[in-house]
C-alpha cells in the first residue's frame, strides 16, 4: 500500500508546503497593487436573448467609477475559446447563458462598482430558453450559433453490430444519466491586472496554461503578445475549471482602459453563475455477450449538453467515446456521440474529461450482463480484458500496457474483494434497514490531449547568474504537487541537489512553451524533457568547468554546490561557473507522444485503475455511505508518493460527490442554487472511513515514458463501483447520478403491516 | 427625528482590537465583516475568502481562542477581542504543532483551505487534545477541502494528536 511508511525518504515536504501551512503564500487573488481599482462584470439576466440596446451613461456618472466597457470598447477580437473562439468577451447582439458578460466596470470602491452595475440599462428581447440537448436538436429550434446547435458529432464503427446482436446469448440495453458537476475550486476566479510603466500589462490570474492565456488576451486587447506577462501560479484549485479564460479579459481591458491596476475576485455566486461545469450526458448502451461471456457487440450513443459555448466540449466528447470502450476488446462496435449547444451555462474541461460519465455507463453494462448471465462480474471483466500488445479501442497503435490485467488482478487479490467473496454481510441486528454491499469497477484512460489539439512539451534548464540551477516549464501548480514531483525527479533521477535548484513555473516571461497542465500530461512531459535536457546540461557544465580549471578531458561529477572530480575534489562552484563565462542554457521542445494511426482520439499512453468498495445503504433515509475503498492504479513509476496518494484520494472524493450528492441543477437555463449551502460537496464525515491505494509501477522493459499522469484516472471508477455495491446491498439498479435517495427508500415491513393488515 | 444621513451613519466607527498580539484599529461601517478587515485593511491574506456564507471554513480565525467564520462575523462584534489568524499561529521560530503536522503528512494540496483547516484543528485540540473520530468529524465538518479527499488532513490531525502540542520533532 502506498503511504508514508512504505515511501520512506521519498515522502518529502513539498517545496510549496511551508507557505501553505503558514498562510504566507500569496495566491494571485491575494495580490494588491497601490491604487487598485475594483473590477466587476455585468452578466446577462436571461439564458437566451437578443440585446436591443445598452446604455451606460448613468453608470459612468457614478462618482468613483472610472470605466464602463461594452463590446464597443474591445479593441481586438471580441471572442475567446481554447479551441474555437466563439465566446464573446462582451456580448454585442445575443446572450446565450446567464453568465454571459455584457459590460465591465472599474471603480474606486466595491460600492461604486455595484451601483454602476445597477445603473447599466440593457434592453433585451427574450428568447425561449433551450434547456436541453433534445430541444436544441429540434429542427425548428432557434440556433445558438451560425453553424447550428451541434458542436461536434462523432461516429465510429467496426464490424456489424446488428448481425452480432443476433448471435448474443445475453443483451443489456440501458440509458444512463450523469450530473452537471461543479468544480468547486475553493479559490474562486480572480486576479490582479497591472499596467506597467513600460507599457506592458502584467496579469496575475490563475490558469492552467499561462502562455495560452497570453495569446488570447493579446488578441482581445490588440497588442503584441510580448506586451503581456501572465503570472498564473499558485492556484487555489482548478480541476480543469480554470483552463479556459474567465475574468482575465475583463481585468485586462479595464486595466488597459484606465491605466490603473484592477482587481477582480468573483464571489461564489458569480463563480457558480459564470463558471464552466462538467458535461451532463445521456448515454445509451446496448451490449451483448455470448454464452462464454465474450462481448460480441457494443453499441453506444452519447448526448452531451455542452451549454452555450464550445470551449473543450468537442474534445470532452471524443474522450467520453473513447472511454465508452474501457479496457475491453470487442468484436463489433458502433459508437456515436453528439455534443450539443444549449442555454445551460457552459460545460467544459473537468477532471476525467468525459471518462467519468462513460465509465459509469460501461461498467454498469458489465454488472448488468453479469447478473443476466450468472457470470461473476469481475470474471466477466477478466474474460474481456485487453492484452498487453492489443491495439487501442479504435484499433490505433498504443504503447504496450498490461495495466488493465495488473489492476484487475490487484483488485481480485484485495482484502475487500476477498471479503466480498466470503459474502460477509454486516447485519446490524437492531437496525435491519441498514444494508451493506460490495462493488468494483475498472477503467483505462489515455493521457495527453489526443488527436486534434496541439500537445506541445519541452522545457529549459539553465545556470542562473547567482549559481542556482533553474529548471523552467510552462506548467502550473494548482495543488497537484507538480513542483514536488519535479523536485523529486531532479534529485533522484537526475542527481541534482535540492539546495542548488530553482524551479520556475507560472510566469510567461520566464518559461518556455511546454504546453498546458492538463490531461494528466505534465509528469510525463517533464520526464521526457529532462531526460534530454539534463545530460546535455551536465555536459555543458563539465565543458565549462574543464575550460575554467584548464583540466584535461576526464570524468567530472556534479556535487552539491558545484562540479567535482571523480574522487570528490571540488573543481568549482556553480556560482563561479556562472560568473566566468557564456551563459549555460539548454532548451528543447517536443510533443506529447501520439499514436501514429487511428481515426480519432489517437491517444497512445494509457493508465488504468481498478476500484473496489463497500457501502452501507440506509433504507429508511435512502442515504448511502462509503465505508471502505481500495484503488489499484497502474501509472508507471511513482513520481512523488505523497502527491500520488493525494491525487487518488482527492479524485475519489470528487467522484463520491459526483455519485451521491453533486448536481448543479438548472431550471430553464438558470441555476437552482447559488452557493455551497445547496450544492453539496463531500465533507470530512463522508470520507473519514478506510481507503487504501496501491500503485502498480511495472512498465514494459526499456520504457522511455517514466511516470504517467494519474491526476484524472482516480475520479472515474468510483461511481460504477458504488452503483454495483448499492445493487449488491439492496437489489436496486442505479442508472442515474447522483443517486436519488428516494430510489433506495423502503417503507419498513412493520409499517406496511400496520397499514395493510393481513 | 433622524439626525444622521445614511452616509454619516455608514461611515461609522472604529474597530479597536488585537490581531496576532498587536493592537490594531480600522475604520468600519455597521456592515463591515471581520473577513474584510483582516484581508483588505490589515493585508493578512492567509485568511481566505471562498463562500462568504459560513459553509466552507476557509475564512476561519480564532476570536478569543474560539474558531469563528470571519465571513459571518461583523467587525463591530470584535471590539476589544483578541483575534488570531493563521499568520499569528506559529511561534517566533517554530511552526505550530498542527502546522508542522500538516507539512509532514501532506495535509494540503492547493492549500487554499489549509489556513482555515489548521485554525480549526488547532482550536479543536486546544479544547480536547485527544478527540475521538466522531468528535473530529463533528468539529471539522465545517471546513471543506476539494483537493485532498481529507485523507491527508486526517493523517495530519492524527499526527498532531500524537505530538500532543509539541512542534519540535527532536523533542
Ligand atoms: S468564506 Fe467564510 S465560511 Fe466560507
Ligand atoms: S487543499 Fe485545496 S481545497 Fe483543500
């Protein structure tokens, strides 16, 4: 098991830990600059409407108000979006969700800004809200965008499913529904935007990819990219939710216009209203097996509610479809999916990236097929598991991995599974309404962004003038422990010393392009980049040291603080080396490994997870409690044990919310809640029970990829495992999340008897 | 007869209290919250703002040793009180034992809930050095963390209980 004791000296204090426990670490929303103005945003009150007119005169006249901006004041492109730029910075003609921005205000005080917002007069012609993908697909429905209401449509098939269903011994057909989950990063969106004396603009605002924000902000402001500096770490949580721009365009525009620093920090209510969410999906699956349990045919149809704008909706759909196949082999396949525009907020990137929804459905199919055929559910999975050198789900070439079998075996051997097979039921004699049950699930997830999205990598290592070894990447620290993993990698694997290192991230002026901190890709990318950079860098250091000390060619080594001879005799310090000659810099760029073939999704490097749980269902209240969980994760060598454990625990917590309580309910395009009192994320009470994590580190011999990203996989297997455990406990099948307690409530026997005497 | 204008009344009063052992005074209105005095006026940004409705605990501080949500506490209620924020928890040279435990066990990830979490744990242990799991659950259920799944936090609490108020590892 992965824990502090089993990790020994690899369990380390994180480089960013001290600042976090003392409160000294200033987040970007904690920054203040002398003379800062308050920035606020006026958002649409309607889910769908045409703007007839905007009048800002009265707002501008409020004392203390320095700027009131509308679409007319956007000097550059009035659009943003990571892949497709279709979201207006400030809406000019149509508003498509209740978070759409119509005007932005900068004022000396909160009160003045608030008053100004109230005085902006916008006349709307209200349209009928399109509040579901089904409505959006009606041929006579109003179009949200010029190309219609379908953001993306994907189809893929192999063989002939209809013919194969004819040969199946058992077929399960089921529709699954998953909720609109909210990220609930504890730090809401915000930042500080500072016009500098040299004419540049410094943006302090959390994002998962500072360089990408820089491009987008430059386009909006119509200034060269070099005129903008984005500082983007540390971040108080993101989980995918801060990858897309949020308040940055407004802060930047207001600072540009007023020439004064501007602060914006969303209230929770505004964060709920404007922020992206996880895609609600309706997934239909029809799956058939032969009498031996082999899957002959699998048919999938996904309908995703992507909300008002594209952001990464298309890519999430692609990944959902890839994951609708899991880690099994199929004779015949037919999969199809649509991501559809509606007026329901905006759905986008969220940890798991569509896999959470798909795996819930797929594993639900496996459990139902097991019940139907009488085959043990885990055995049924075992029969259909892919083998080490099998191609990917779409027949694309992938890097060999036996992870699926490894985690499958680990789960089988786990104490929870043993306990289940002994069929231990904790019956509490005086509480017969408490039922316990067991369930398990397995998943396989691609890392990297897959086909269609630029997936760059790379980094820089250099000797700074003060003699520190600077290692720079364009990645961000939002709590996942990137800095800790990087530091440990540099020390353990590349032989550098903690005291000599300076890690540089989160500042576009100081980092090279390494791509986005997303899709569980950063650990692998750092590993690959350092594998090339460090030997080259050491070579350059040794050459410089030899030249400086006039040494003949011979072996040198790197010690703490400087270069040494093989026997340990110091040659020179890093500081001396830095002072004495040409700057020593190594930089490289590369791309995340991608499959050489395949029709779409093209992922190449995969990680797997298997999960077993025990739950308790209270049939009086319908409430489910997670009592015990075990996770086996195959992600290659563990980069940082504390981070690995924390990622799986944290992801499991999010998955628990997704399964039992979380749903950003919307009614007619409006959120039915505004804060964390009505949107319930798990508390310590929900997660104080036993949990064990096992890391399976085995990789094929000569593996070049090192530690894989495990930040997302932990969030996908819990929901189906709990669903199965609920069935095991109560006989009730769950196909919609979050689990509705009413579904599990039973009126006790004695009550029924009292009402209906025999 | 009302003899004050709204502005005069709102411009209001002065808060005099003690924050982290130092006497402070701040201009407040009747609606000023303690959270904004701490963050905006005093620049002590270790205390975080997240829900502002008393649900998440990110804004937790000690007022006369008791944990309170500073987003729900009116500034005028704090006159004459002793307030401790996360910045005032550590000693001159040593971290508070709870901080030390969080550091060692990795009881944080993004760290945004951490100051509030640590304040709550410190307050709990000051009152009850050996809480049961049930007591821990009850005491800590007002502090939300979205990153850790509470695993690291529970290990940190366990460690802090073992430490029994000792910060020094060698001790
Ligand atoms: S900000 Fe005070 S409890 Fe959330
Ligand atoms: S560490 Fe991020 S919210 Fe707790």
